[in-house]
């Protein structure tokens, strides 16, 4: 989390989507400052989506358990976190470590024009769905950005095309409406990245 405004872990945003080891490709260890600005969380332009949309479990480092689409008890009216300065001490290391890769502000500002899930139940349902998708897509974008830097020129070109394709889906909102499988897309991107990095390592 990057500000006094909130940020929690996406512990259970979309079963099946989070089961691929992106960390093995290194994106999890990539510091936010190394990414493009729009792939860094900007909690001041978000309505605390990660503190509401996902479910989380106490044993995963969240202090208590809550169902999806339910605000955390510590979320403030201005979307700040009541215990922001004490997350570790209060048993919320999951919140401290969480990264939405910039999905939160893109959904709040880019897709919903600054609206909040508090506007209505209908808005909340659409917003949480969008957040789940954008969070997964932004993680892939961050991974692609990292992989482009480490790949051979021909592979880097292909990875850039994939990056632009995902960006277009996010810009247009097709990421929410298109009938594609996020799980299938994720597997394709991971495979593409692994192959590109493998070729780069073989010639290194
Ligand atoms: S979803 Fe992202 S931008 Fe929004 S509060 Fe959580 S960490 Fe911050
Ligand atoms: S404790 Fe609650 S309000 Fe604070 S960052 Fe975690 S989920 Fe958000």
C-alpha cells in the first residue's frame, strides 16, 4: 500500500485465476517504483476497492475473516484505513504486502469516472467485477513490462504487442464485457513470458 488510504489483499478475488506462480517470473519482487506509473497503486484516486471486493481469511494475514463485497471494519468514510500505521502490529501483514498494480485507480477513475461502490448496489456489483478483472490484468501488464526488459529483441516485440493488447482491453472496457476467459488469457501470457525468458537465458 502506498498511502494512508486503504489497500488489502486480493486473497480470493477469482478462484482459479490466482493459482499460477507469477512470482516465479519475478513480478512480485519488482518494486512499484520500477514500473510505469499507471501500474503502481494510487490509493488517493481509488475508493478502497481492495478493502471491500475480495474476501479474506484471518489465517492469510488479515487479522479477521470477511466475505467478498463487504467493507473491512477498518475502512473509513474517505476510503482511508483506520489502522494504516499499525497494519503489521495489528495482524494485517497481508494488507501491508498487497499490490493491486494500479488496478484500483484505473477502475475507479478510468472506468467509473470517480464513482464509488457506495453509490448503489448495482454500481457496486459492476465495480467489484471490474476490479477483479483489472487486478489480474494489471498484474499481467506489470509482468510483461518486466519481461520485455529481459527478452531478446524479437520476443520483446511480441511481448510489447501483447502488452498493448491488454492495455487496449483495459482502456476500452472490453476487459469487463468481452466473453474471454481470464484464466485462459493468463495461462497464454504466462506461457509466452516463460518461453521468452527461457530463450533469453539460453543465449546469456
Ligand atoms: S485497490 Fe489498489 S489503489 Fe485501491 S486502495 Fe487498494 S491498493 Fe490502493
Ligand atoms: S485493515 Fe482493512 S481498511 Fe485497512 S488496508 Fe486492510 S482491508 Fe483495508
